[in-house]
């Protein structure tokens, strides 16, 4: 019989494991995807899941921190897009990503924030209607307002469709 060497446990070297964890965390903060970060850091996906479940060397908190970094990155993009947005730009993909990565802040059914946003949208619509009655807009303003109204209608349609299709338990 051949002598078998004892199999070395993957997480038995703390320095090497923590270095691998650091590489994964850095990649995840950039890409926001477990699969892509695992590929980039050359750490098997199953290993990452094991580190989270076992909280190997405090990995769970590090992983949550990297998720926060990516969420903030998405929010930075959202804020910049709002600043740069033209009347015909469509923010649906970005809204979807924010909903997925930061549901408690951006998802419509998340919490009080959704009600506040709904109230603000209603108030804004009333203000727009009143403003349109008071002044006759120039053709350029009329086109911009029409584009804004189309965007609002599209978002409301998406949200209504989502609400109608949402069968997930609360």
C-alpha cells in the first residue's frame, strides 16, 4: 500500500487564508458579484460561501463591508447619472441594480422610504400641473416637460407591473 500524506486543510494557514480573503474582498468591492469576484481572486465560490457560513477569521463582517462598498458605488453612479441625465435618458437598469443591492433603501416595498417617495412624486405632479396652468411654457420647456412626464409614466408603469407580479411572501 502506498503511504498517504495527510491532507492539508485549506484554511489551516491563517496568513494564506486571510490573504485569499483579502483578494476576494477587494474584487467583490469592485464587481459586486460573488461569481466574478471569485474568478478574479481565484478563490472557489464554495470556499467563499464556507468562509461566510463559518465566519472564518471574521470573514462574514469583511464580506458585508465589501457589499456595502459596492452598494455605495452603485449609489455614486445613480447620483452622477441624475446630475448628468438628459430628458430622454432611461434610468431603469440603474434603478433595478439599486433595488437588488440596497432593497431596504430603494425597493418600493422596502419601508417608509417608499411611502415618502410616493408622496413626493404626487406632490411634484401637482406642482407641475399647477405650474403648467399658470404659465405657458416655451416649446423647449414643453418638450422637456413632456419627456419628464413620459419618464414618470414609464416608472409608474414598471412599479405597477412589479406590484401586480410580486407574489413573494413578506
